[in-house]
């Protein structure tokens, strides 16, 4: 009971996170609702564990969750239906013209967050914490726009986060992120298949 009391937030957000990645794999709108709840609880969890960049990132995730849900529902162009029957914007490739600007944004945000963590917090993992946070900023944006290559971003984030969370004694979510890596790889191929199906219609 003591273990459960100490790790209930970790366990709860892990269960929600598993549901989230499954819905994301299916390109389902339910992903955004589950994600909102998971992120709200994540704010408390990460603050308690001293993962301040991740904690702050959850507020951005909450905003992007609402934006992503709105964009998937009202997105223009020829849409396709997810497994829940909801019309969504089509899956497409990340625009090449945005690659360099977003790489520069990631590098800049990474440097700024690292400096903030080193200067104003007692974080003992500023490099990894700031890296996953910076990369996740573009990841959630790319997901909201339904870009296929968003999966590559999450694979990188998930690998680093898995290692980081084991180090910070968040074992359930660490294991979840290990599973995320596998699902993200499968998700890329699933979304590529859905994209080809949409293009053939």
C-alpha cells in the first residue's frame, strides 16, 4: 500500500499514457481528451520529481491539446475518418521548407531551457530534461498538423525520456516510454499506410 500511495500518480499517468499512444496509433480523436487528463496530472507528478522543464512543458501540451483537437475536427482539405468515425485532416509529410527553421528553434529552445534549469533550479538532469522538452515542442505541433514524420521526433524523445525517468525513480512511466518507442515505430508505418489510402481516394 505504501508503494501504491507513493506511485499512484506515476501509475495513473502511465495507464492514461498507454491509452493515449494507442489512440494516436489509430489516429483517433480520443487521443486529445485522454492526453488532456494525462497532462494535467503530469504537472503535479513532474513538479514533485523535480523535472521542472517537463512540468512547464505540460502547460504547453494542454494548450496544444486543445489546438490539436480543434484542428483535427475543423481541418480543411480532403479528410479521412479515424477508427472512431470522426473526420480528420489528412496525414501528410512534414514540409521541407520548415525543416531548417524548426531545427533552429529546437536548438535555441534547448539552450534557453538548459540555461534556465542550471541557473534557477536544482535540477540534476538539465541537459536531458531540456532536450526532451525542446524536441517535444515541435513534436506536439507536428502531431496537431498530422505530419507523418512526427513519429521520428517522438522516437527520439521516448528513448531519452525512458532512460531519464528510470534515473528519476518514475519506473512505471519509464517502462511506458520504452513501450512508446516500439509503438511509435509501428505508428509510423500505420500512418504511412493511412496516408497512402487517403491519397488513393
